């Protein structure tokens, strides 16, 4: 009778090699994109602090260019205010457009046979002036 040989150790080794390859590729990606250097600089700055901050995460976040919690909350409030103002302006604009359309529809356009000279003469009170010349 044929007996199957377990491939478990071989599969485990291949799986481990695949994981190591992925880890190495990710490490190279982090190095080439500058993430490793930025993190090292932030950690060194934290290490060199005489008075350690109460929140190391906030310190590192700030060193990496992120806003502090209070700055973030301020930005959120500002964004909310701007969104309200935008909505008000949009509603006002839509109302103005609606009023404009109503006015446009309530006054039919002038006759197409009337010329610009006729309009100007009527405006200035010189009707028939072009016939006198």
C-alpha cells in the first residue's frame, strides 16, 4: 500500500519564506518613501527631550506634521462653520436664480422687428428721426 508523505514542514518553510519576502519588500518601500527616516527623526527628538511629554504619541504625531488634538478640533469647528455658510450661500444663489427666471418669464422679449436704432430713438424721444435725414 502506498503511504502519503506529509508535506507540512515543506509548506511551512515555503510560507515562512513568502512572509519574509513580503516583509522585506514592505521594509524597502518604507525606506524608499522616507517613512523610516521620518520616524527615526521623531523618535530621536522624543529621546532628546529633557522633559518628556505626557503623550508620546501626540509628540510624534506633531513631529510628523499632524495637528494636535486641539488644532484638529479647531479645524473641525471651522469646517462645520464653513459648511453652514456654504449651504446658506447656495440656498441664496438658488433663490436668486429662481427669481431671475420668474422675472425673465414675466417680461416677454421685445419684438424681433424692432431695431437697435428704434429702441435708442424711443429711449431718447426721437422717434422718426431716421426718416428726416
